[in-house]
C-alpha cells in the first residue's frame, strides 16, 4: 500500500525556536516534494528531493531525504510568524506516475 | 516560473446543475494534468490524471461519469462536475507537469465550489 505519514499533524511554536516535521513513506520512491499551503490558497512548491542524502535549503526551511529509511524531514530554523501555514509532503512512488500526499502539518508560529 | 491558472476562482450553484472548471498552463505545455479535491482541514485527494489526447485515468472511488475530464490541448484541461450535489462542495485544484520533464507539479490557484 502506498502510504505517506506526516507528523506532527499540528504544531504550535514560538518565534525563534527550531523544529522538525517528519514525513515517512511506505515503499520506494522517485521523488519527494514539500509544499506550503496558506489558508484558502492553493499549494506553493517548496522543495523537490530526488536522491538519497539530498538536502535543500531556502531561507529558514531545510529539507532532507533518506531513501533507505524512507524518511524526509523539513527543519524550521528560528521560526517567524510568516512561516505559519500547512506543510505537505508528497511522494511520487516508483512506477506510480502520480503523487501521494501526506495529511499535512499545520504550523502556527506565535510571537 | 511556470504559471497555471484556473477559472472560475469560486462558484456557487444549485443542486442538479453542472459546473465546468478550466485549468490552463499559461507559459508552458503540459502533457499531463492532475485534478485534486480538498475538503476543509484535509489533505489533497487525487481524483484523476489527465493526459492530452487520451482518456483520463480516475482514482478508485471517483465516478468518471460524474466528474468529466477533457484534456483537449497541451495547455487546457477541463473538469465538469455533472449534476452537482451539496456533497460535491469542495476546493478543486489542478496541477500540470511540463512536457519536458517530471520534476515539479505546478499547481493552479484552486476553484472553490459550493453547491446549494
């Protein structure tokens, strides 16, 4: 079964703090994506990770991929209020031709 | 960057009517487009994969006669919700893959449908 599990589902944190969101998936994949969704809006692409050990960073967000553990992480450094949103990981499983989404992590950053 | 538009942005209709949603890739050609549905506070659920010039591939549990998909050109796919009912009210999002590669899906802004 093609499954993608994110945790936590909800996260409230203070500005300036660090935290990591985890994305586990069930079988081999070709690509893993991280997206951001603001309330009432569509998805914004953050990262695409293609290979084992891939690490990408944009501002206060850093994503990594461990294909052997079937795990990706999205690390938030020194959070600011503007990062408040729902973050989804999505996995393109091998030979599937489509992406399977996790349930999302809703992040609230408080001053 | 690649831009995908959807039209309309939101629509309110009466139960029993049909609603057409357009998804356009504005500055690139898309051989494949995806249609998703998202209920409040939930993740995206893939409804179907639309390939230009061929029939759409529907996910299990999605009625193809209710959700008609047409991908008539490399820049346009349409989703028609036929005989809409209140339970079809949702946020519908399309995405497009550039003809040159599979690396990134470009998402449209979404269409919010409310069926009264």
